[in-house]
C-alpha cells in the first residue's frame, strides 16, 4: 500500500542535498520521524535523503536547492507524492510525456491538446512535457503561457503521438522503444494499425460482423470486378490513410462506372464504360500503395449530406468508455465527412433528431456507444502493447443500422481553441496516472 498527497517542495535552510525537513502533517500521514530516510524519485531520477527535522506546517517538504536541481524538479510547484513504505521510496509526479514531431517549437495539430494537457496536469499535481525522438532527454514544459525547452527527467508514462508512420517504423523509434522498455516505462498508443489488419482482427469476433462493411484488399482486377458484382457502390481507401484523403468512391450507374476522388482541391469525378478501364485508372492513381475496397453503404444524411459519428473511447480503471462524441457532416458535393476535407461538426443528438423520434435517438445513441466500446475492447486485446485511446468512426444507414467505418489509433486533436478542458484530455491524463501508479522497474 502507498499513501498519496499533494506536496509543495520548497527551498530553505537545509544543510545538504541529502537532507530534508518534513511537515508534521506529512510525517504523521506517512508514519515517519527524524532519522528516517528514503529515496525520492522524480520520473527515473532519484536522490537518497534523510529526515532531519519535522516542524513545518502544511504539506511541505523543505529541501536544499541542489536537491531540486539534481531531481530536475521545478521549485515552488505543488505535485503529487506517493510514499511506498515497503520500498522506502517517495514517488513524485507522475511525470507525463507526449512524444511527437516538433518543428520550430510547434507541435502541429496537437498544439491545443498539449496546452490543455499541460494546464490540467498542473492543476492535478502532475508534471508534463512534450518531447520528440531527437529531443529525448529534453522537453518543452508549459510555464506562464509559454513553452520552454529544458532538461527533463525520464517520464513515468509516455503518450505516443508520433504522426509519421515512416518514423514509427524506423530504427530511431525502435531504439527509443527498447530504451524505455528496459527502464519499465509504459507507453501508449503502441503503434498505428492499418485498415486491413483491423478488418482481419475483427473477423475473429463473429458477433461484430453485422456491423462491419465487407472489405477486401485491392490487389487485382478480379477483386474489383467481384466487388462490383456484389455492391453497386464501393469505397476504395488507402490502408494507411487518414483525414479522408485519397479516397475513391465507385458508383455503378447503368452501363457506366463513376469514379469520385477526394483531394484538398475538391472532388474529381470521371466515368468509365468498363470495369477494365476503371481498374486501369485506379491503378494509375493508387500505384504501389496498399488500398482496401470497402462495401458502400446507404448512409443516413443531414441536410442531404452524408453523416458519420466520431466517438472517442478511452480506457479507464473500470474499462473502456466513450468520453465524447460528435456528428460530422460532409461539405456540399463531398462524400467524406472529415473536418480536414471541409466537413462540419454537430452535436450527435442534433443530427439524429432531424430524422428520428426522441425514443429512437436515445436507442441509436446507446447502440453507437455500445458498439464503439465493444470494438475498443476487441482491438486492444488483440495486439501487444498498450492502447488507451481510440477514435471510432461509426455511421448509421437509412434503415437505422449502425456500422463501423474506421478505427483511429491516433485520432485528430485539431479542435478550435476553447477555455474548457476537453473530456478526452481529462481521460488521457486519468489513464496516464492509472498506469504510472505502480513502482517502476529499475535496473
């Protein structure tokens, strides 16, 4: 068992870095007295100290400035402290890190997310920083509205937000994983999962099959032809794609095959008189990149535009749960709803109320939430490594049946600035704290 408190570490009249003065309240709570000793850990950085006095008021530890310097601890900061009497250790933090790509002091699309996480971490007594593979050992901490690069301790837990699949599959990332694994530091989300392996994984759960569109790996002319024989509409997606980019929609109309293609400049639409001509055009666009063919669905629409639903699922101490949900409505003339492609966000209920009765809306929302949670359970238990967050893209067809469109391991955080801390940020920090609570394995 361990006892957790929020503690302010301050500098004062202490003779050496290996001595501390402990407040009476903490001494009573941790059952310590002068002459006792323990090791203070801040991340993986540690210093052995003796208690030389118990006379302070409040939850304070008075220490030598050199102690803070060696531990890389910020002065005058209130942080969580967990005392483990069986180990004679005091764990300060946890130290939470996000690893991502950093260019010119910018964290790109997750900048607002990192700022919210930093603000919430300070409120809850955690120490937070943002780092990258080249910067490892240093990191950006958020102080008085600014990000400052400084030397930081090894973290207690790391949230993997590297966005480049090439980087994640490279030697530098593999070496980094080996390093933190050797030190017993947990990290999540482990790696990207491509659309084809997710589909194959979900095939192992027969009860989920009614909610998963038929999917095939686009490898040959015959696969395309057989798919068109089964379904009048197909979506052809990059196995490693994101943000709705480079997606093809094929619609069979009379004797023609209409091909729509998403780009950041808008849709490109062309018609072909044969499957062979269509196949040659697709191969020209696709090249050697892996693509999947997915059964087209007759989706529920809002203001005559296709709708899907992004549900953010997070793992907590009680299991998977949905932290937030939003409806995404495609922009006019587009067939994808991603915000990066011009889609608009609405409240889930607002979109559903336009086509369903109140009782049906309640039922549909419950179905979507249950499906998202069940898929999160199945995916997380099917792969090695830790997964604490999934973005589930779900849809409802015109008959009111729910469908899974896509599973996102690193869902978008590019949201408008807000004074409110998002539920997903709170869920991420809660998960970090839950997996960082156990004593670290130290070599």
